[in-house]
C-alpha cells in the first residue's frame, strides 16, 4: 500500500469516528450555518469579525451579507467549515430569513439574535418581530420535512428537549425552538450603568423569553475582552462543535450567561407590574403578562421596525465598482431622457384630445349662428 492510500484510509477512519461521536452528542455532521440578526447597529458585524479574528473595521450591513470560517481538525488534513450569514436593517428586512434558512441546511443551523441593551424601548419589538418571523418560517420548513425526512424532524425535537432533561419542572410550559437559538445582549458597557431596577426588569424579561424558547442567553460588549471571549467560545461551539463553557451567571448586577435549559421560571420570578397598572392587566398567558409588564416600564418604540427604510445601497461607497457605476449612470441618463420623452408625448396627446373635443363644439355653434 502506497503512502497516499494510507493517508486516505486514516482520514476516512478519523471522519467515521468523528461522525459517530457527533451522533452520540446529537450534533450535525457536515458544514454548519450560523444566521446573525437583531437590532440595527448593535455590533453584529464586529462580533463576527472578532470570531473570525479579522483585523478590519466594521461597516453597517446593507441587506444580507455572507462570509465563512474554517478550522483545522487537529492533525487531520480536513477542515470544518461554517457558513456565516448576517441580516442588517433591524426588523425591516426580516422576511429575508428565507434565504439562509432552507431544507438543505436546517439540520446544521443556529440562529443568533443580537439585541441592543442600550435601547430597552426597542428591545421587545425587535425580539418579538424576529422570533415571530423565525417561528413561522421554521414551522413551514418542519412541515415540509415531515413528509420527506420524518427521522430528521424527530432528531431535531429530541435535541431541542434534551437540554432541559426529563425532570425539568417547567416542561409543560415551554415551547423550544427546534433549531439552536442564541440571544446576545450587546453594548453591556453602556447597560451596566443603568439604574439597578431597570437592569433587573430587562434581565428577568430576557431570561423568560430565552428560557421558554430554549435559547442560550449571554451579554457581550466589544469593549470587554472577557465578554468577547465568552461570545466567541459560544459561537465556536455551534460553528465547529467545540466544548461549550460551563460558566453560568443569573445575577442582574453582572453580565448574564445562562445556557439553554439551565434556567427555571421559579428562579426568574414573576413579572414586575408598574404601580397603577395592576387593574389594567388583561393578559391571558404568561407571554402576554411579561409583555404588558415590560412595555409598562419601557413603552415600545418601533424605530428599528418595519417602517425603517434602509439607505440606498446604490449610493454606498462601500460597494463602489467603476465599470458598473459608469454603466448605471449611463442607464440612469437614458431612463431620464425616456421619461421626459414620454411626458412630452403624453402632453401632446392630451392637447390633441382637447382640440378634438373642442372642434365639433365650435362648428356647431357657428352653424347655429348662420341659421339665425
């Protein structure tokens, strides 16, 4: 047997061992996909660049952007690949989630929602819109998978519930996402200076949303090496299957770090109700109760919602291409000439129609005068 045959045999053996190991852990074998979305200008791009260890300045994301990361498997020649998608524009482009979330990649997909902790008045609306859009699309994908690959759906359900265990006290009250979900609270360097009572309300609310959806919850700040290191470790866990941190923090006076399945409604407590609003509570379920409570303290602002119109990417110097831009300018000029030509034709046609209508009327009046 030659050297290359031995190398190929060793690689095949290592790949098979890795596949069995991932199956035992309930993880996906193959390329992974991470989809980042969240508040506008909250640091999603910076977190991605830090994870990829790229020393470049971040720019606002326009629409959907894609990149990828690779990691060597120890001494093995093969490399793990993760596909990284980022959605810009806050909630205004939420429908674009259909691009990265498809049947081909859903089994190796993780969704990462990044929220701006420095803007609590926008936090609930952003989280609610994105989670609703995600759930609708994922449920549609699951519906298609049931007929094509029911065993894959079963594996997703088992993995979603495995993190809670069989004896979790909240099992009947939870509705976990069937794909891994991570919630990052960004700009902790600003949030840490908030009033303690406000921080407590925000922390408890995020813990409730994360817990009921089976999500990991973690605070991050690009100005803190420790928090960035924790964020990178969690991203690497879902991107390359590296060990996840076992650290945990539920203290609202410190950066939250709550793994999926580690929290409990009894530990989170009841939602605080603003004084004077008790008689106005009309919630019929825990989710609505927490929504009313949170929005009572932080009235919802939809400035990052669907009404927000992103900047025109055609005018963004980040996407400057001389050949394309010159052709675009030529076509714009031709379009403007055509528009003016159409306007002139429309005015001429309108004038001719007016004359055609006025002509017979004038003739009739002249005939009448002659008869008299």
